[in-house]
């Protein structure tokens, strides 16, 4: 086995996914098979090869520092599932100390 | 009116200019076809009749005023992954249900400037992850040639709509074959342009170093028309290529004298269906008869392309999809604290394939595994790019099949992700290397299902690709809409 149920559960937590026991079972089997397939890359000698992260050369692009119209605050939060005025509303992030 | 689906955009534009038909009439014609046929095909997730008729009316007014634009009055369908200002855009995912973009993707802006008419948003695999359009949260699109079969994916709605005559042309996106594979399985034309040729601004990201927007059409001429409109540099996309765009029509109507076509030895894989191989071999003969010289080439790292691709695309996806957190847009499921809210939202909002890829991607990027998977895949990607560089020293174009098989049955591979992934073997390498490639109709198998012919070119060689595609189309004249859907 390349991957265990515990690892799948832990990685899911890192990715902020809550999986049920059946999902964990199914994913562990499938991902194990996929990872095994991916390990075929180890048969290739890639010493000294630079990795490609972009297919075309990417240079730092500069633009004119010109003032342009942008979204209004109202448009920016327009799709929020919960908001107060022009703010995103989220559950408490820092617990209040008693 | 049944003949309208056989006309090119250029021909329709002439009719519109001469007032032989109005855009409203043409739009009503397509809306009627949608109401009659799309119950069966399920290509559109969001038909927008009112918007279509409004845009058609505007187009007619412009035509009356003598205005000219390449798509003025032409009804198109759009993959639900492109942001359309004021029109719900969901990526066929529950997590983006109700999302109304406050802006247009650059390609949508360009289509508007070119005068197009918006028929609706087209179905896809959720977040473009899949090869069958079965991963849509809303509906399963059917292959117009056999509705028990899948249309391919992820742009299955875009391909099926064009192949059923439910729009003149459409836009899709291609990350590992998501334009070319469904185009091949539905028997229409689908082009993935060079990475950077078309702006990705407003394209909802799946794998940013691979994603590219491109057109679906029933003719090579329409593919050129669409590409003329959408290609070009965009300051809003830092990976966009600052090169002038040629008139792609100028490449059509030429023969193939002097064109060297490379045949990669590594594409003769096991698992390729006999009819697919037969049609491919016959297609090569046709290209040779039209003046092309066939050259044997080698792309030795091809067998490693699928593994490389699924490491890179899942890694990029896990990062891109971190933005769906129940705060800024779309679905929110409450929880006892913020982490719980994230988890509940993402658990309910994402479908099984998206979750699988997020987990895989998070795993290959996680500490301790990054070098073994992600960095290794980046290195093999370099080797695959070098394969193409070396091959293009002795040929101008590379021709392969699009998929090893014709369309499979709905449900057949959904439980077996690895087999599903392996069906992308011929299309993935072009994405890894950023190269342009087209799928064009290449014949039918013994069951009457289409097979596609795949033409890959050097970076920015969309023109030479279309030249060869046009020659092949002119000789073969394959039907692009099933006969039963033409009346």
C-alpha cells in the first residue's frame, strides 16, 4: 500500500474536506492505485533536468500605474453567502477569552 | 430552414447582411431546436432565451445600421466555466450555485464586441475534471450519435451542442484534452490553441499551467473565425503571449505540398480499437495523397505523460480550489467554528471526482512527498517538451488519433478513475508542452460512432494546423450532425 486510510483522512483535513467512512475507504483504494501508477516516473533518470512549471517562458509583466475604475464594495461582496453591509460575514475565528 | 445548420458563420453573415434572414430568426431557429432536442441531449445547463433574443435584436439593429463584426448576429453556446457578467456561472458545481460574475471573461468581452448572441451556458464535468461529463452536479450530457454513450469531457456540453446543431459554434476549455476528446467523440472540430494564445482572464481555474480556452465548430472555417475573435494578447493575463494574431482564414484553401507530417511510433499503443486505428491509417493516406510527406518520429516519453499530467493537474487544482471556502461566493454550510464551516461547505459543495483530485493534489504537494511527485513530474514535463522540440526538427505537424476508443457507455468507467484517466493518453502531451492541437472528424467506427483525427503543431502554429485540417475536411466531408437530428 502506498497510502493508508489515516493518511487519506489527514490529507483531507489539510484540504478542509470532511469525509465519511465510506468515502475514506473508496478513496484510499482508488488513490493507492493511482499513486502506484504515478510511481512509474521513478524509472526515469531526471538528474540535472530543470523542472517545467510553465509551458511558455513567463516574465514579470508590468503595467501602467494608471487609475482605472474597479468594482464597488457592493459588487465585490455581492455574491457572499453572508454579509453585513459591505463586509463578508464569517464565523468567529479567534475564541474570546472568558 | 433545416439547411441552416450546414452553413458556415461566413455564409450566415452574408445572409444576415443581405437581410435574407434576421438574427432574431436565426436565434429562434436554434432556440426551437434546443426545445425539441435538448431534453434528450442535455447539453445546456442554463439556456437563456430572453438574453438570446435581446442580443439578437440588438444585432439586427446594428446590421440595419450597416455595422460589421465577425460574429454579428451569430448564436453561440458557452461552457459554464467562463465568467459571463450578470449570468450565473457554476462550473457545473453545487459549490458555485448562484454565483453571478460581476465581470466578463476576456473571451466573453471579445465575443460581445464581435456581436455574438448568447444561447446559454453548456454542461461540463464539475470544474472541468473528467472525460465524460458524468461529473456534472446537474445533469449527464448524452452523445448525439448514441444517447446511451458519453459525449466525452470535460467540455461535453460544448461538443454535444455543436454536434446536435444546438448552436452555430461554442467555446470550451482544454486542460488535458477537454476540448479535443469530446470533439473527437462527437465528430466535430475542437481546437486547443497554444498556451497563452487566448487569455485565461475570467476562466475559472482548474490547472493554471495547462488550461486553455478554444472553439468547437462544425467546419474548419468556423474554427478559424472563432479563433480570429478570441486570440490575442491580454494585459489581464500575465501568461498571455504578446504576439500579433494572423488572419486564420488566410491558411485555408491551400494544399499540403511541402508539409512534413510526423507519425510518432509511441502512439501505436495497446488498447487502441481496430476501427480507430484503421481510420487513422486511412487518414494518413489521404494527407499523403494531398501532398504531405509522412515522416516517422519518436516521442519517447509519451508513456509517462498521463502520470505526469495527473500529478501536475491535481496539485494545481488543490491549490486553485482552496478559494471555495463558503465566504466569498457560492454555497455556505454553517459549522461550529470556521474550520468546521469550511469542511461542511466543501464536503457538500464538491462532487466525488473533485474531492478525489483535491486529496491527490494535496498529497503530492505535502511535505515529504513534494520532491518525489510534484518536482519529479515537473522534470518529466521538461523531457516531454524536449521530445516535441526534437520531433519538430524533422516535421511541421504531428498527426495522431484523438482517443484510443470511440465513445464509451454512460456509467462504464465512472467507478474506475485510473482507466478514465488513461483515455487521455493522446491529448495530454500537447497540454504539458503548451502546444496547439485540433481534433477534426476522422471517420466512424462499425457502430456509427465518430473517431477523431488529432493534429498537433509547434507553438503558435494554429494556422498550419488549420491548413491541414481544412484540406482533410474538403476531401472527406464527414457528416458532423447525426441525420436523425437534421430534420
